[in-house]
């Protein structure tokens, strides 16, 4: 069934936009707003338009059956990486970081570079949480929202050119896109990193300078370091193995999330996880899943013809819509230069805090970041960096459209 249109805009989009507006205005009540918005969208589609796979409750059931692996993976990763973050924090490595980082604004810059590199081979949620944990220690608990936006941007930029660094690039790999086509995204990502990282680091230094001297008598906990390394290694190994050997498994089982939780539970006897973080993390995770589920129900089947202008626009769309269905639609459509698409949908979500799973995960750690207005105004350099990085890539590499994938 066709969506109902008001002034040329499908009602689905209007309801989703109202949900996002509610999140922006009532950032202290984001979970009730997101759940109310999701409920309104479901009721509307049940009553008037149906879903992608049918109408009524049957259509809703088929839709959720199609989306459940993505949602389950996201749930397990967000909950699991919150425990990983606590293991990392309690290992005392973050306390040692001030001695390793420069003691002026370049310390903040170095930390963003570390997050960028980590995200090239780790999940960007893990990279962002590690960066947020270190930042909380080295800046004495006072982290500027602009710098939080930069941490998210660094994690998304680092994963944009690697087929194991982001879910969207992994999807491209599975669909037959060459990893060499995706790695071109680093041309734009590195330029964007240079653009946003310097002002963000200077802004953070003025807000709260880095604490140079670590506490005396500091002892690293090797057991917790081992647990953190084991969790990250399991996620990386599961991602690569499933993609290379059992790609069909990724559509039926939340492989990454299960791998992470298997290590968490197996190592619980070595060092107990900090289960106290679970209730608050659970609320933030349900909030994200509500937005992702609502986004998956949007009628985005008709994308404009593939071009660099469309790719540029998809970056802005990714700031408010889930980039996974956008990537899937672009892959079906074909005709893109895949390096541009990887950069756009990977980095674009950094422009708003709920535009990427890394942003939502970090905002669980820093609830004050759950404000669209403050994120955009205080992290303005992320949007500027996205545009500059895109056009530098366009000038350097040009646009080379690929043929539609088989």
C-alpha cells in the first residue's frame, strides 16, 4: 500500500520527524518519547499503510522477523561493551594515559587519533567507549560536548574505510564490493579528521586541561586487561570468520553480540563484571532500538539516482535515519562509487548524537550529550569536516560509478 502524503511528505516521515523533535526538546525524557513515537508509527502503519512485507499484525511480524538480527546484535553489543568499558576503566590503564599523552591540547588530539585507529579494526562502539573512558580520566571528569562529538566522529571516520570497521562497510563487502573500493573512504576520513580534531581538542583544553600526572602507586590489573583484549579479539574474529566462511549466518544469528557475551560470561570467574551499569545502559539501549526500529519502517524505497550529490545527501540523512537500511537500498540500486557511500553513511551519523550507535553508546556514559541543539552547536566542526572531506575526495579521486551488483 502507498503511504499517505501530506504536502508531498509521507505521514511516516512526519511522525518520525516529530519523534526526533521530541527527543531534541525533551532530552531528559528520551526513552518515553522514543517509545511513544515508535508506538504511533506502528499504529499508523497497522491502520493505514501496512509494512514492507505485508499488512496488519502479520506484516508487522514479518518486518520484525527481518530486522531482529540487527536489533539483537545492537542490543548485545551495547550492553556488552558497557561492561567492557568498566573492565577497561578498572584495569587502571586510563589512569596511566596522562603520562603517555601530551600535556596540552595535543593530548586531546592524540586521543582522537587513537580512537580513529582502533575503530579501523574494532567495532566503532567499542572504540568510542574506550575513548570516552580515557577522556573521563584524563580530563578530570569534565568532557566538553564538542569533544564527545569529536570522539564519535573519530570512531565513525576510522571505520568508514575498513570492511571490518563498520557494519555498513561489512555489508558492502558481503554484497561483493571490493575492500579496495571501500578503503578509498580514508581519503575523505583523514581530511575530515584533521578538520574537526584540532578545534575539538583546543576547545576541550580550554574547558578542562589534560591531567598530566597519573596517581602515585598505580598498579595495572593484568586480568582485566586480558578480559578487554579477549572481548575485542572475539568480536573481531567473529566478524571476519562469519564474513569469509559463513556469510549467510550473519542474517540468521547475532554473531558479534553472542561472541562478545560468550567471553564476558566465560571470564566472569576471573574478574566479575560491574553489573551495576546494566540498568542505566539498558534504558539507553532500548531508546536506540526504538529509533532504529522506527527508522526501519520508513518508506525509503525510492532513492534518487546514484550520483555524488546523492551520496553527499545520504550523509546528512544518516544523521537521523538508520544507515543500515540506507546502505542496503543503495547496494540494491547500484551505480555508486562505494568509497563515497562508505564515508557518507559511516561518518554522516556523527553530526547528531543518535545518528550512530557509537553516539548513542557514548551518550549513555555522558547523559548530558543527549541534546541535539548542544551537539550541533558545540560540535559544529563535525558537519564542516564532513563536507570538506567529501569534496576533497571528489577533487582528488573523482567520481567513478560502479556497475550494479549482481
